[in-house]
C-alpha cells in the first residue's frame, strides 16, 4: 500500500504534463526556426562544438554549414592557434649543397577540447630521434604541413596531415621537377647566384589533390654585360594532371647586386599568389585564374634591411594583405586592398616594442637597435654588421589579419609570441645550437583548420 502511494505521488499531474508538453512545443518551434537556431549556434565558443551540434539533425547541419553563417561564426570565434613548428638547419651554402634539417612542434596553451588535436600533431613531429622529425617546414595551412627534405636546397617534399587519421600511413612524397629557365635567361644567369625557391601548399581546384604539392616558384637573378643591369624573373610552376605548366614573368630590372639573396616569402590571397622579395621592395602578384603577373610597390618610406627578415606578409581575408615591418624599435602593420588597383597602403598599427617587451629583455638592447636604425654611431662596416647580427629583431611568422607575430631578438635569443591587438608578449621557446641540430631557420604557426569538416549530408 505504501509503495502504491509513492508511485501515485510520482506520477505527473495533468497540469504538469500539459506544461511539459507546451514547453516541448515551444522548444521545437524555436529550434525548428533556422534563423533563431543560427543565432543560438553563434553563441558556441569553438568550431568543434559547432560540428557536434551539426550531428543533431539535417536541419542543424544545413544551418551550421551555411557559408554566410560560417563567416559570422569565424568573426566571433576565429580558429585557435594550437602551437608552432620550429625548423632548424645549417645555413645556406654557395654552391648549394643538400644538408640536414629538423623540425619539432611546440604546443601553446589551449582549451581542453583541443587536447586531442595537440597530441596528434605532437606525435607526428616529436616522435622521432631527439624529440623531433627530419625535414624543413616550408608551409602550414589548414592542417596541412609542407616539408622539404634535404635542407634549404632539397627538391623532395612531403605533405603531412597530422589531424587526419589517414596521415598515419605516411606522408605523400612529391618530387619537384627540374627547373630549366628560358634560353634568354640561361644566357644571362650568374653561376654564383643561387635560385631562391618558393613553395605553395595545395589550393582548391587543382586535380582535387589535397595531399600533394600543387605549385612552386623560382626567382632567378641575372645580369647583363652590356649595361651592367640586373634582371629578376619570376617563374611559377603549377601542377596539371601528371605534369607541370610553367608561367614566366616579364623581366624585372633593378639596380643593386644580389649576391646573398634571402629566401623570398609567398602568400595565397583569394585567387592571387603574392611573392615578396627583399631586394626589389615590391611584391610580385601572380593570378592563378588568368596566369598574369603584376606588381605592388611597398608603402612610401618603407625600406627593408639587407638580411630581409624584418618584414612579412599576412592575409586579410580574400580581399587584402597586411605588411608587417620592423622599423627600429617599432613594429608597423600596413594594410592594402588587393581587388582595387587604385588602392593605397594604410598604416593601421604601430607597436612600441620596448614597452611591450618590458621585463623580457634588458633596456640596453633597444638602445643598440635604435642606434643601428638611426646610424648614430661611427662604426666601420664590419663592426656595423657585427652589431646588426647581435641586435636586430627578426620576424619569423605572422598570423592571418596580422593578429600575432613570432619574433626573435638578437642572434641566439628566445622565440617570442606578440599579440598585436592586446599588446602582450610571451616567451614560447628558448633555442639551443647544441640541442636543436642547427640555428633556427623558420617558424610556421599551426592553426586549427577552417572551415570545420562537417559530416556528409545524405540526400535521401
């Protein structure tokens, strides 16, 4: 009798049942409204949570995968910086000789939901001898990492995708074809000037091969005997089927010799491949759709140092670019639209480096940096380059929209991560020639892929 009484007490009353039914109807009406559902999904704080929400139903999947919604979601919750890949290799030699290079992954603080991703990347790059892997990372985009084997002058590449289970069977290896410049270029080419290499990670629409090298470029330095002019030509090679198609730019003249050319830097913005060289103070633009070449000059008053590691490009969505440049004790961020040929450069950020690095480096360091930039001290040429090697700020990597910058101070200082908007800095790595196998030669930020990969939508 007592048990029956308890059971009757736990049964919902008609009023409670009606209230619960009404609440369920309201919830169904709200979550069944796609516009309201998108506003709710917009409050999620990570793309991984968005993928989980898309598993609820086909309607939720359509709402989450809508391109316009994804643009809004990315603006509120951009992809997280999982860590960075640091590469170490012996300096370039002349004549070119293949050498050893090593890379290791350095994780950065991240929310718990990214722990699995961090462990996957760590296992892919830190599982070799000495806690690192062989190869020089020359590109990292959307979870794909392009690795060059053989040091600076290697011609074999592998594409690693550590966040995809299929990558466990081993990376796809791609051999770069031999470059044969046009005859008019071969006649003028200096034998003691090396060709700088540019690599391009796969982009959509090329044979739908997302795990293979889709394109690369070469900058060839030449000279003429008649007028002692210097010529540079940009060659871009794009994969088509099982072969390669070459695009060669018109000759570009410049007055200064280039005996120690630094590696150029390239970035893909929309359908344009932007290649920046430190010698010309301009940016070579190759349109992937039309095959045309054009150029963009640097901002007025901006000149780059001979060593070429005081500036770098960054994407501004699919319509513009940022140029990040270290000028003495300041870091300048310039913006320019790419769709408008009449566009001009605008300086949008100026960072006082001594202020943000307070507590990380002694004050005298910045005094030397300022003196070198202002040519205030009466040093001879050898002493100047000696000081410049020890007291300069190097840019190693820049995030999209110039949100963060990886910097090193001095010749063997640590690696610092600068948050440009928040004006904060943290030391993320201390290099060591003895333990790293060579000097630091490159950093690639490893961002979580975007857009997120949603489950396939069955039409039935």
